[in-house]
C-alpha cells in the first residue's frame, strides 16, 4: 500500500514540475528551458529507480527472509548488502542527491551574481 502511495506522489510531483516548465505563463518571454526539463527527467528517473529497488529490497528482507538467522530481516540486509540490487539502490540515491545539491549550488550562485549589491 505504501509503495503505491509513494510512487503516486512521485508521479504527481513530476507531472506538476513538467507542467510548470512547459507553461508559457512561467517563462517571461523566454523559450522552454530544456536543461531544466532534462534535469527533471533524469532526477525523476533516478528517484523512480531508487524507490522501486528499495521497495523490492524491503519486500525481500521483511517478507521472504523474516526468519533469517542473526537478527532476521536486518541480518539478511547486512549479509547481502553488496549484491547488485542493493548497489543499484545506493547508487541511484547518491547520484540523485548529488544532482539536487549541484542544482542548489548552481542556482544559489546564479542568484548571488545577478542580485549583488556592487
């Protein structure tokens, strides 16, 4: 149930962002900012990969291996933490966070240069 809720929220936010990027009322005479469109699609793709793999990992750990020796699901998570699906989830999460941080840094540096008091 929670999986479908999180994916639904993710999809609604993505389409709201894309609507805002393509809406001519928000562009102030400029064209479509294709860099932001591509950036939004990449971030949506990465967060979708992370959400899908993490939900699959949780179902493997807590449903299929709830009786795993040495601490149950957490023991399974620790014992198999370096398999491909775990690495894909971690990589998608970290790459998405780096992209978000880079976007914040670039937008704040742009705001600082355009609104300087000098």
